[in-house]
C-alpha cells in the first residue's frame, strides 16, 4: 500500500486488491443533456465534447439517434456528429434504439453504437411502448446489423436493481436478461441502476451471479445513479468484484426521462476524486474536468451538483 498526495487532490492510498486502472465512460452529452428541460445549442454540445476529451476522457457518448418527438433535446444528433472530430483513437458511441436509428448512425459515420434492453416489462413499455421481449429482439437485430457493418456495440441493461413500477428486481431475471444480451454479441454490458436504489451488497450479489452465469467481469460496467446517495459506494463494491468500467456524467447532469424518480447520474468529478484517492489510474485531469462542468453549468443556468467540483472550485 502506497501513499502520495498533492495540493487540491485527495491523499492517494493505493490498494493492490483493486484494479490499477479503470475506464470512465462519459455519458454527459447524451444521457445528461437528454434530460434538460430545453435543448442545448449544438455548438455548445460540440464544445462540451471537445472539453471532455481535452480533460482526458477517451470514451464519450455523443448523442442518440432517436425519434426527435420522443427526445427533442437530441434532435440535432446528425449535426453534432458532423461537427465533432471523430478521432479514431477515441470512443465516440451513439445510442440507437432501433433499425432506423442504426441506419442514421451508420450514415453519419460513427464507429460504435450503444443499444439497450430492460430487465422489466414496465420500463420497456414506458421507454419504447413495446414489450420487454420485443425490445430485446430489436436490440438483438440492431446488434447483429451493427456488427455486420463493422461497428462496435455496447449494451445497456436498464432496471437491473429496481423498477419504480414493479419494485425489487429478482437477480434471476437480471441474469436471464444479461445472458440474452451477451449472446447477441455486444462487447460490454452496462448494468443500469436506473432509479438509484442499489446498495453495495446488492451490487456485489448481481455481479457475482452474472460471472457465475458465464459473463466475464471484464464485459461488465456499472451505470450508477445517486438518488439515495449510494453511487460511489456502489462503484467501490463493483471495484471489489473486478469491474473496470464505470458510467458517469460531468457535473452530475441528467437522469432518465422515462423512469419515475430517476435523478442525476453519478458526477464524473466525484468518481475521479474517489478513484484518484484509491490510486486508480483514469487518465483524467480533474482540474480540467471541473473547469468543464463549471463551464457547462453556466450554459445550463444552474450550479453543478458535483460535490467534488464545487469543493475544488472554491479553492480557485
């Protein structure tokens, strides 16, 4: 165990039992801004992406090719992809809900897409107006077509830890849904705590069940929401199980507009602060990231909800 420190940064206490490096999958431009009450100008979105990349984030989900009537905040998806420099050395996924979205994404020249499915029936109906099995079938077909086109695919699995309409979600249901998604060929599966009800023991139990079912831990990611203040604790629980990819949103912006009680995402700054303190490499410049979320907060007209960003901003 080693200790290092620096002014304005946490004391670093490296734990050899934890991963030495993790990937942060930044969802702010898509999952964050889709929940805004009004659309953010596309030029601001593009600058947001550029700043995130400059801060060291190598996986930045840009937008979603979704029906603009469903998510008007992302109606500028084609324009955003056009004006953002799609650096071949970085990941710039876009979310696609169906075959039409995939066609549009491929026409725009993206190299990676994200697809999604739900463990529960209620969320499938609320999100897409289709049954869980129909949504899963559509996801499987989109994944097949994307892979055939030479495009990478990441999977989101929603309502892994609880559903606002159905309540607790059985681990067996999660295993069945995740196994089915894994078999479609997605590169990784992001486990969505969509309404933020997970606790550490629950997280570890689900991950262990998935690994026991044959899904390697390096194909799992965690998408935590901080509704009950458990997001970082749940990340730590996942780290203990060997997970090395975590979704987060700069400034903690966003949530799910189709899920009751889904509040903001885990703030990227808070995640980086904790990981830095654990001696885990992320490649992210925390100061540059705080500047970015503060800049974004100015455009959104409200303060950032990231506690780390606010605390560090006070020191400057």
